[in-house]
């Protein structure tokens, strides 16, 4: 027998090279021929297009887990194996040997994860049945040992395969040595020598049980002809036994035939009787038809009368008022225990009223007197119940609030801030929420007075809570006052300007943290409780949501957002009348509570006006957080608070500006004005207080402060023109020095910093030019005359002009430059004399020398053009003289 390709080592190595890098181990590789079968045409194997392929079984180990694969290899154009397809053996569901192939070497493999099950699977043809059995046994062993499951096997007996596997397992003779050193020959199967995943399909114990079972019945299948003869003999014996049984049953058959004959006679007699009965029935049928014709009218009349009675019963039932409902509607109690019965009565009354309306009632009955009377009776019941319920609810709301107001433990007391808690109030009100909904359905107009009564009662409670909380908040906050006079007076008046007043803004923030979510929740609960049909906005998600979570009472049905009262950008909805009514009711509910917030703002302003910056930022943060979920009035309240804070801060700014302007009326002032360094300290503190959106507020204050400071500085400087430039340059320099750090981070101050820098340069230029002209007036006046004449005449004609002759030039040079070192020293002393800020002297002196050299250089150039023959001290000589001094 030819060697199987499964034992081909080169083929195995070629397969391993093809899957190198996949960490898979080749268990078996064998050559096959691939062909494609056709569904429904099992008689044709379809091997016309058979292609050579190699099937390789591989295993991949990953820890304790193993995965098995069936790989299809094909030959490339160069004869090298390369992977074509890969199947996972865990999806193998069927192994079928094609019965139409006489050789039995063709089989198919069915996988349950193929995308298209309508395409026939490929057919694999082996060289002989041994190769086929070898591959299939290996596949089944792997499925059993690695995957713990076996596919369905069709077309071949798995027992025969097990027997074949046992018979075809090669035996290898091995030798081992005993302790004496003598070799001992042993017969070992090849599967025992190779550690692979190929194992027997059945275990040894199963095989022994199978042999014992087969041994209990001697089938004699050793010789096929003998076995066939035995089967023929048994078949003949069975046929003979059947014929004998039939012959023994002949008397029974005769008895059955006699019974059938007697039954036939009886049937004939019955046929005659039926003919007689048919004639009689025909006459009876004619009589019945005549009776039916006469009774049809009576039957129709009976049906109509019955339907009419049923319809009238329905109308009477619809018009009947149950006694228990009538009692609840006219005189029942509104206690919590009786509310279920009252709700049922309301539902019945509403349903009864709808049932008497034309869409729900046949128009034929609408004008009946009984229907009209019953409708009037129901309307009277409705009016009575609505009046009683409205009166009860008005008194109930007032009694709830009065009870809470009379109990001081509900409010903040000395030494104890009390967070308002309306959970119990809402729980009690919620008991009557469904009653309000039914009242709205019965009479929508009755909700107006109820809403006013609720708003009036709750407004008293909210204002009392806010007043007590604000009073205790101010009393418990111990902070020393900061000065309101920042920009005037002696330097000692602002020694306590750095007092920490953060507790003031913290108190204001606490007031908002406690009451803004409370007011929003009350507004939402009111809209929900009082049945306003307004669109709900997005759930809370702003910056205030965290604060709201701290004050929730655990009832999610309170969270109903209300549209903004001043939202003009949105298109008007169908519920705009209801929205207007809601905003008016919210005005009644929360009106007056803003006064307690104003009191906290005014108190904080008196302690530290600069805390208005922090409060403005806090208010702006809450205002931006309320855009999505706040009731309209709460947004208005926050807007009013923001305006109040801005107004108080503007008041502080105006007073500070008046303090600056008062410096203008003082006596002659020298040196740096007091408000310049004080403004730097003020700006530093203002920057520390900025929160959120307060930047615009502070920048506007900076603009107003600095504008007034600069205008006042110019006015003070104009009072004494002789020293104006000195005052300006000293103060502008002090402004720059004190605000250098802030100007680097605050754009508004940077703009004024550059403005002060320009003004400083201009003042320096004017002052230095005045000092230079004071010492060298004749020199530069002479140069000025020359420049004026050069616009009208040529340089050669200028020496002949009056006062510009060479003699006049020499006299001027002798008088101006004979003691130039003394003149320069006098110029330095004059610069130093009136300067209060000594630190500015070096830079001013450098500017002065540079300016003098520039002017002197211009003079030397003019002289060289007009008087080329005259000798004038050079610029280099003058620069050296200035450098030595």
C-alpha cells in the first residue's frame, strides 16, 4: 500500500511554514481534492473542477484552554503552500460521507457559522478510504478531547471507524533494560509514543462493554453466505406461522358474514320507513312555512320592543345618580380618609356630565325633558360641590400656614440659622392635588380664587422665613467694617482696609443658596399643584443644580420648570393665557420677599463696599443657572438683586470719584498726589473680589476712577503752570510704578498704563526743554532765527541779515559756551531742585542730556551750512563734557 500523505514530513513542514507566526501547532496534514457539489443533485458529485488542496489540523494552546482549527492550504503559482481558508472546529456540526461515491472517499464538513447556508459546502475527496478514515478519526478525537463535543456523523458507522482506528494503529517495538542490564522487547502503539491530541473515539471500557454485548448474541457474521441463509430460514418460518393463523380464523369470518347479512335486511326496512316519514315531513314543512309567515311580524315586533326597553334602561341608568355619590357631593367630609370617596364622586360626576353632551349622547335624546332635567340636576350638584371644596381648600391653606407661623421652631432664632423646610406642607397639600385637578375639570373658573388664597397664605410664610433668616444671618456674622473713604485723607485712615470681610459675601451667598432653590421649588410646585397648563422646560442642569440637590424634599413630582416671565424670544404657545395667569400668581406668591434680600445687600455694602463685586459675581452665577429651570419671578428677583448690587457699587464709585475731585480744591500740591498709590491698593483689593462675571463691573469702575484721576491731575497741574510738568511727570510715573503688576494681567488697566506712559513722556519733554532753554536761551534762539531764514533765502545770504552776522555769532558763542560746564551744572541743579521723587532724577537727567545733545547737534549742522569758516565746539567734545559731569 502506498505511503499516506499524512506521514509526509515535508508536507507537514510546508504547512508549519505557511502558518508561521500564528502560534498554532500542526497535528495532521493530508492532501485532498476539492470539488463543489450542487444542492438537490446528490446523484452528481460534481468533480469536474476538482482542485488540489491540503487539509491541515492545528491546535493553539492558551493557558489551560485549547483551540482547534481546520486550515485549507492551496498551492501558489510557485508551488508554495499558502493559507486559503480557516475554520474553527468548535463550529463543526456535521461530517457526511457522500453515499453516491462508490469509493466512499468523498465527504463534506458542515459548519454552523457559515454566512450563507444556501451554498453547498465543498466536497473533499481522499486518495483512499484509509486516508479518509485517518483524517475523520483525527477530527473526531480532537472534537472529543479538546472541544468536549462530537459532530453529527452521517454515511459511515462510527463503530466501524473505531474498529478501523484500533486495527490500523501501527505497533512499534521498543527495548528497555532491566536492572540486570538485559534488554527486554515491548510492543507499544505508535499513538503511545507520540504525544498528540489524536485519541480513540471510544475508551477501553466502552469497547469491552460493546464486545460483551455483541458476545451475548451469536450473530454468525463471520461468513456472509451462512448469515444470509439463516435470515431466509427465519423469514420462511414467520410466513408459515402467519398462514396457519389465518386458516384457524375461518369460523370467525363466517360469523361476521352472517351478521352483515342480517344488518343489510334491517337497513332495507329502515329505508322504507324513512320514505314514509319523508312524505309526512313534507306536509308538515308546508304547514310550518305558513305559520312562520304569520309569526314573522310578531317576532319582529317583539325584537323591536326588547331593543327599545334595553335602550330606555340604559338612558335611565345614565340618568340615575348613585346615592353614595350624591351624599359625597352635597355634604361629604373633606378629611384625608374620605378623599378617595370624594375623588370617585368627582370622576363619576365629570363622566356623567360628559355623557349628557351631544358628542357622547345620541342627538335624539338631547332634547328629551328627562335629559334636560337630569342635566340641570347634575349642574346643581357640580356647583354645590365646587363651592364646598373651594371654601374648604381656602380655609385649609390658611390653617396650614397659620399653624407653621405660630410655631417658632420653624424659623431661624438667635444663634441658630434654620433652613426652611416645606416638605410637610407639600405633603399635606399633595393630598388634595387630585381634587384640584377634578375641580379644574368641573369648573375652571374656581381655580382663580383658590390660587389667590394659596399665594396669599404662602407669601406670609415665605416672607417670615426670609426675614427671620436674614436677621439672624446678619446678627451671626461678626466682621469689622472697612473704610468707605479710600481715595482721600491721610495714609493712616486705610490701615484696616485689609480686614477680611469674606464672611459678608459668604452670608449673601448662603442667603441665595438657601432661598433661591426654595423659591424655584415653590414656583414649580405651585404650577404643578394648581394645574397650570404650561410647557415644562429642561431639568435642572445649571450651576445651581448642586445647591438645589441639597434642598430637595425627596419628591420628584415637584420638579417642574416654568417658562421665563420675560422670555420674548420664544414663539407664543397655545397656553400663553395660562402662562400669563401663572406669572401673575407667582408675583402674588413671592412679592415682598425681595426686601429681605435688599437688606442683606445694603448691610454688606455698609460693612465693605468692595464686597459688592463678589456679590455681583454670585448673583450673576445664580442668574445664569436659572435660565433653564427657574420660574419667571425668581429670575426677576435675581435681576433686581443684581441691579441693587450694581447700584450700591456705583454709589461707592461715585463717592470715591468725589473724593478724588476734592483734591482739586486743596492748596498748592507737590509730589505724588495721595489718590495715586491709594488707587493701586484699591485696584489690588478689587481684583481679589472678582468672581464669575464681575469683570465688566470692575472694568467700568476702573475706567471711571482713572478718567477722574487723570482729569483731576491735569486741573491741579494747571493751577501752577510753573511746576505743572513736574507734578504731571511725577504722578504719571507713580501711577505706572504702582500699577505695573496689575497692568500685566488686567487689559483695562493696561490701556490706562499706556496712556499714563504717553502723558509722562510728554511732560518730561516739556520740562526738559524748559530747563535747556532757560540755560542756553541765546544759543537756541540764534539757531531758531537761522532756521526761519532758511525757508526764504539761501544759506549764503543769512550772514548778511541783521543780527545774524559772523560777529553776532561769535558774541553769542562766547556768552553761551564760555562757561558751559557751569551752565550744565546749573541745569542739573534746576532739574533736581523741584523734583520730589528722587528716584526719577537719573532717568530725567539722561533724557535731559540726550535732548541737549540733539539740539546742539542741530545747531552745529546749521552753523556749518551758514558759517562754514567759523569754528564751533564739536558735538563729540560736548558729549564728553556731559559724560564727565
